[in-house]
C-alpha cells in the first residue's frame, strides 16, 4: 500500500484521495496516543520533576491488562477502558510510594535513570513470558464495521479512538486548568512548601498525580490494543517519539501538549502518504528544526 | 542543582600521583591478561565498552550532561570503519581514522543541536537524535539493514601487526584503550576540565565569572562523541561486524548503566562498570530476557541506594578521588 501511492498525489483519482484520508486518519490516531502520553508526561513532570521513562512500558501494561481482563476474566473492552487505567494507575502509585518519592531533591537525571530501569524490568518480564510477537485483541462488537462518509470509508473503531482520546485530553485539561483540585495541583507545582503550609497533603497529591499520568498512558494502551496488537515492546519505541514530541511542544502547557501531539500525528500521517521513506523519522527531523529555530520549544518557557 | 558526585576534591599533586599509580597497576594487570588464560575476546570487548563508558563519563561526570544517545557515535564510527575496511579495503589504521572522523563530524552536528537545551531536555534530545540515526541506518543501503556489515577483514596494522592473531589484536586494542583513557585523564585534569566541573556544580556562577559555558559544553560533547567513536572503531576489529545493535537505544542505556555502576564522575569507575556489565551479560547469556530485567534492577538499586557506584564508594571511604 505504501509503495502504490508514492508517485503523483496531486490531481489523481478518488482512490488516491481515499489513501490520503486514510493516512490522515492513521495520523490522527497516532496523534491521539502522542497527545495522551505527552499529556501524562507533562503532568508528571510538573509535580514530580521527573521525566517518566517508564511511560511506554506502562502504556504497554495498559494493553496487557485489557488483554488479561478479556481472556482470563471475561471482562469486555468497555470495562477494560475503566479498569486497566485504574489497575496500572495503582501500580504506578506503588512505584511512586516505594521508589520515586526517595528522589526528591536529587538531580533530575536520577529520576530518568530510575524510571528507565523500571521500564527495562517491566518490558523484560513481559518479553520473557510473551516473546516479541503480538497478541490479538478483537474490536468490541459495538464498534465493528465502518461507515461511508462519501469521501472515504471510516472504520468506526478508528473514529472512536480519535474522538474518545480528544474527549479525555480535554477533560484532563479542564480538570487541571479549571477546577479547585487543579488549582491546588498547579499551586503545588509552583511552590509545594507553601501549599503544604495551607494544610494540603502535597505528598498524597504527588502520588495521585503520578497515578493520573500513568493511568492516561494505560488508557492509550487499551485504545491501541485492537489496532496495533498487544506486544511487550509496543511502548519502547513509541516513548522515544513522544519524547521528541515533548521537546517540540515543551512541557509548560497542558493544551500545548495536546495540540502538539495531534499535530505531529497528522504531519506523520501526511508524510506516510507523500514520502513514506521518511515517516519513521519525520518527528525527529521536526524536532531538530524546532530546536534550530526556537530552542525553547513551541510553547515557550526556558527549561 | 544537586551534585552528581559529592567528592569533588581538588586535583592536588598527591591525588594525581595516586591516580597514576592506580593507572599503572590497571595497565599492568590488563597487559598480563594473555598470560593468564582469561578469554581474550571477552576482555577486548570489555575494553571497547570501557573506553565508550569513559567517553560518556567525560560528559556526565564532568560536564553534568546525561547523553542518552551515545550509541550513535559507537554505531556510526563502527559502520564507517567497517565500510572503509571492507569496501574501500583501507588498512586498519586508516579505517579507524575514518570511523573517528565520522564520529567527530556527527558529534559536531548533534552537539550543535542538543546543547541548546539543558538538563532533562538534553537527554531526551540526544535519545531522539540517536533514534533518528537508527532509522536512517535501518534504511541506508551501505549498512545492509538488519544483516549489518559482516566478515570485516582485520588486516595488518601499520603493515606490521597481524590483527587476525588474537594476542596481537589484544595488545593493539589495549594500547588504543590506554591512549584514549590517558587522553580523557588529561582532559579532566586540564584547566578546561576544571571549568567543566565548575559549570557542572554551578552554571550561573560560571557564566557570571565570564565563561561561555555553552562553548565549553559543546567542546566536551565533541570530545566525548569523538572518543566514543574511537571505541566504536576498535570494536569493529574485535567483533568483525557492525550492526544495528550498536546504534539502538538499549546500547545507549547500557553505557549509562556501566558508568552508573562504576561511579559517575570517577576516573576508573566506567572501566570497572564496563567489566562488571559485560561479564554479567556473558554469564547470564542463557537466561534470555531475564538479563534485561536484571539490568533494570541494577539501575533501580544503583539509583536508590548506591549512587556513588563501586569506585565512588571506595573513593569516598578512602577520601580520595579515583
């Protein structure tokens, strides 16, 4: 499919335009995952000052939990959407309580190294039991099939992923920017000592924040299970792309993370259509360009 | 910024003398390896990684910059050396030079890009850049994709030393390692190295004293990348192949692990760390993916309880810088 549409995209027939829309849709889906993951990274970085290298591994865990729930417990996709983020979120909170909290006050680099170690452990364990091949996860019955939009054929599940991710991203933005809880959170990011003096339990908030960020990653994992299969290394390469997304967008703003995530997904999709050879690398190349033009990233603040 | 190493003792003549004694002991020990019956291939491999880890340590331990993409220098130099040796049929010494030159150029480009951001962003940028190169090498014809460049001729170094003989190869690799190590030792103890340490400890203050810290960090990056390339070029003669493994992010992670285990910011730590990790991989090769799990656990344990590393702990105990 890739090679077929390499040539002249302009002015060609509807078949080619359909391919373009199809790649745009794939781009939007990848963009949903980038947005959900970079959003979680930004939230965690804001509170814990840690770049969570384990984010990709926890995304993978989300997909595996959904797989186990279905195949061992007979619990369907819809409940998995709820339970997988909670289960992985609890796992994340245990990690935070037992390990990450001891890094407070140390150089940022130790957080990166620790979470890298956690990622290796989690991925290694899953690889050991499941190898490197993918496990199938069926699309739920309600979302099977597709609809004809006139200009393209839209598989319903793919449309659902994009819409649902967008809703979750906006809900997270609303939670952090517009609610009382979010105000505490933002205040604690700025000055944890002062917020503690007001009687707010900041360590608990940090734990819950890590759980929230990790839960978002797990949710992305569940969403991707029917599309990309469930593989132990599904998050390993993805997290590096998400790091590039974070460098491009900066971690200063929640909305910035969401927009950058979706935008880069779409650009990647377009690249798959116009110049497929570069589709793996386009995000990294864009990162280089952004660094050359505006070293602080698109949303501004200096690190 | 909290310091990476708490023992920042000044480089007094006495400390330098101690370090030189340890260096001579290390060199003698390594030189006697062929007479002890230890598998030379293992030691040669460890020496290449030790040099790589020392180069990496120059950046993190003395410049405070955590590069998560040092595999790109190892792999790039490896591919270019291998190509020069096999396709252009250059003699070994020129093949090594080609690899070093490639790593030099690459480190100038990547350094120019990544030095623009600090701390955690720097790590993410170097990781992303090395992943970019990984995909380029995956698709470029001269690297032969998944197969890699194989069956590289070892040839005669300077027309005299037959590198296909294990003992000769061992001493060539050892001399290369010791030369690289001494160069790094010299850099660390030079005025340049002292400024680098000052930047690591307190960058705003270094700036206020009139140092252009970005230029110092850039130079440290180029030196580190080029020396990592030297390690990659040497490794080609040992492994006789150049493959995608050497450019993969997991290789970058292993280098970080070696340095962390040995001790960030210690002179001999990366060498000890490289031997520990390579030995571990050797002995645990039959356990499949559990090796990854063990490596991850070592990361976690080191960060939580053992941040000084093996040599760092010893140095702390004796109140010496090693």
